[in-house]
C-alpha cells in the first residue's frame, strides 16, 4: 500500500526518547522545562533537548515540542528565548493549545510547523478548517470522535490528522476540564492535573464507584480501520511512563502498522503473544478501544481500582545501529582519506600524512578492525573498504582521530540540513489591541458596568426580566428555540439584548440539529455566544452578520490571544476562569465580559453518568453526584447534544468584591444561572444590581460559595 503512517511516541525522559527511536517510532513528542502539559514528567533541560533534536535527526526521525498549556500574559514574553535555540537546531514542530501562542508563533517563528493539541477540543472539520486558515498544519482532534468523523475531517480539510491509539483516556473532553483546578488549584490547562476524576463518586447517595475513570485505550485490533479513515499519525500516550513501556508499545504498533501497509487488511491478525505483551506493558484499569466505534458506554468505565502493581516489559539496551559505508584510502606521502556515505550524504575527511612502512606495515585487517570501533557513536559500518598503496604506516591514534573526526563531519553534514537561522526581531514590544467595538457609551455612571444573565430555564428568564437593570440575557441553546421562549423575547417590551448561547460541543450531529433553527438565530437574537471553533466556522459559512461573543472556555490568557480573537471577528470575549484579579488586570479585560456568579462548568463529557449507572433515557434533565467529602456536583444531561455538563459544587460569588471587580473595567459582569429557582434567580440578580449599580455593601450571608480563582489563580 502506497501510504505512510507516522508512529508518534511519548518521551518523558531522554531514555524514553531513545527507547522510542530504537523501537521504530517515526517521531517523538517531548516537553522542555516550560509550557508542557505534563509538568511532572522528567522534562528535558535545554542542553538535553538540543541533544535530543540532534539524536532523532541523525536517525532520520522527527521531534515535536509540547507547548500545550495556556500562557499568562507575563509568561508569553519568555516564549521567544525559550524556543529560539530549539528552532535554530531544527525542531520539527510544536504542539499548541493556546490561540495566543498560535498568534505569537506566526509572528516570530513563521517557518515552524504548528500542531493543534487535543486540548483545543477540535471536534469536526469546521473547527479544523478555521485552524487551517490560521496556518495550522496538523490537528489532534478530540479523542471522542468516531472513525466517520475523522474520515470526514481528513477528506474535507486535507490537514494532517494525528489521533491517539494507545494509553490513558480522560473522562472530560480535553481542554474543557476545570475539576482539578477548581477543587484543588492544580490546573490541567497548566499541566498539573491531579486526576480527581479517578476517585470514587456516588449518584444520589448510592454506593460510591469510580464512575468517571475510563479504561486505557488500546486500538491494535483497529489499525486497518484507523489507517483507512485517513489518520496520518498514530499517537501513543505516556510521557509519565517508563522507557520499558514506551519500547514495548511502540515496537508492537510499528510491527502491525507495517504489516498492514505491506499486506493490507486481508489476513491482518494480532497474535495472542503480542496482544498479551502489549497489555502487560502497563496494567491499571483494563483496556477499551475508545470512542472510534461508539459515542459512549458503560463498558468503557473501570469502576473499581485494581489491586497489585502494573507489570512492565523487559528493559533492553536502547542503542540504535545507523548503517554507514566507508572507504579508507592510505597512500604513502599523502594524507589519509576517509570517505563516508549515509542515506544520500557523502563526506570526505583527510587526516595525518601516511608514511611508507619501514619495518611494521599496517595489516589491512587490523586497520579495518580499528576503524570499525565506533563505540557509543550513532553510526556503525555496514561496508568498509580499505585501499592501501603498498606497505604503509599510520599510528593507531591517527586512525582513531580519522574515524572520530570523519564521523563528526558526517554528523554535521546531516544536521546542517535541519539548522535554521533566525534574527531576533527588532521590535519585541507588547502587541497592542486595536480599538474595541463596544456598545454606545452610557453617561450614567451607575450603568457603566452592565449586568448580564445566563439562563437555562423559562422561570430564570422571567425572573431576570423582572429586574430593571438586567441589560443582556444569554439564553442556553437547549432553551432558546422553544416557542414559549421566542414568544417571550418577541413580545416583552424591554431594552434587553438577547444572545443565544451555542452548545459547548458542536459535532456534525449538533450542526445538523441547529441547521433548521438558523433563521431563529438570525431573526430573534441580537447575537450569539460561542464555546468552540466549530460554531464560529459554521456561522461564517452561513454569512452570519450578528454580534459574536466568546465564552470563557475559548481561553484568552494573554494579549496575543486577544489579537487572535479580534481577528476572528469576535466582538467581546469572556475572561477565563483561571486568572486571578491581578492577572486579569495585566491582561486588560476592559469592556469585556467577567463572570461574577454561578456554578461554573468543571467538565464537559461525552460519557453519560445516567447511562453509566442506569440506562439511556434520551431525556434531558439533571442529576447530582457526591465526592468522598459529600460535596454535591450538579450534572446536566444535555441529551439533544449527547453530552453531560458537570458543575462545581459551590457557586462563584463576587458580589461583595464588586469594587475590586469594577476596577478591572469590564464591559459587563455576568451571572450564570443553572439550578436556581425563579425566586433565587431574582434575588441574586437584584443582589448584584445593588452591588455593581447602586454600589451597596453586600454580604454572602449563610450561603456556601467559592471565589473561584479570582483571588488565588493557578500556578
């Protein structure tokens, strides 16, 4: 079969990198000392990483650097000096989550390949098309996609598609999880996830189980279908794993990928011995073939923590034998010459002057044996021809130097193909955002900050409309197309502006559902609030001319992120939940949107807790789960979109911090209602009006609440 499929291996340490290359990986992904999503891996120092870049290139492989965390504004200026030595050395690409980093790399490293991390939650060809327009060359889509969705993405975009084939699975859509961040301050978006999803939870007070702990992924039996779906790179998860694991898993996926590419699907069969060896490499929760052939399922869950330790493979010596050919020419009165050839490269090195032998001429066999002693070098002679002109003599030290310098010259010849030159930009000043598009300036000092409310129920909408100073209402899309809701919007005399809050996840099924409601979006709503890049591209394709705003999960962490957002035609963004007040000030959220109340989403999941514990009812609604401390988390079953939203156990409350929040000069402060009744929604709205409009002193009373990250932030 005329097809290439990359085997992409994790390298959490230099030994793992060598293990991956020796096992047959085409490329490795690795973290440096900064900005990687595995902060606790044995990430390489600058010197080690530069050596690693050379190592993989000598062996004809590629290396991708993980820069897949969100960068705060004061951090992004470090990115230039951090990447510069790797870029010069020939780094093949970077894996990125932060749209600000994409913007930055395009400006300062325009020739560097950018891969969109799975943390960007790309769930379809529409999101991939948007990123392609930004210069992205490869997409790592959400792990939750089916084979048909991946095939469609490949066919419609032509982008390189990289998919996970083996290793741990997250319960949440990657990039949409704030659970570890909110309950423990360790952010998955910053590479420090504490994995609270692996702990036991109970539903409505029943016995606790590990209901959010997914089995590990293993797709060795599906490789033919994955290749036929158009996947270009098979990604193995495991930068926290040992080199033994990397070697075993890579070698088996290499073997069976090559087997299929050579012979096709006919007769494709994984031996029992290899399957057992693969599964023994690491045993934690059992294995699943993931979402490729299912939307979700109880069979994907590992409900009980197994006893005993994981088994590991044997520990071979990770040494690669790159084969070179050589010709050594020794002629009396001339300098010794060593000609080396490797994979299209050819070098000639001349050493010391060769002498005519007086009494002890060099034996050809001895000469060859000495030159073949490559030791710890990355090359080994396959063929070596020694040509001598009669009896000649050269000291052994001179022969050793000839071999050493000749191979060094060959190495440099190979690596020079990867080297880049870069001039430091003369202007590294902060990128300035152009004048913002805002609503008309209001001269009433009380109304400088507008109050907005997100509603998910009719009663909440009615409660908010009873409040005089509620300026903007965001209506959840599961509510916003109902006739009773559109009728209220049409017939209520109010100066309110209405925005439709689009789904958190926008796959092809969601796009098809919303297609029939597009006219409602245009005719009823003043604008939309988007939560993914697929929604934005979908709106563009329809020629949408209304106002577009982005929610907090389309993370704007730095000024380059602000530039990216504005370039996409997004009028206002919602400040991210993981920056504290000081960091929000550094970012400058003037005229933007700040969440100041609500049970914040901490997980968006393709798996359904109701289906896991009982069966699928295909009826949207609410349930609750409790952790080991008896904290209750509300779960919304968004059945029309087939995902769950898990909300934090306590609401964000900043009414008593109104003065501090107001100093940030947001254009609006937003209240998000989820499980609140009509009376609660009205009471809370009026409380915030008193705090932000009438500037009254407010207390939370007996209410349980959290400050979120407004005070503490994340590391």
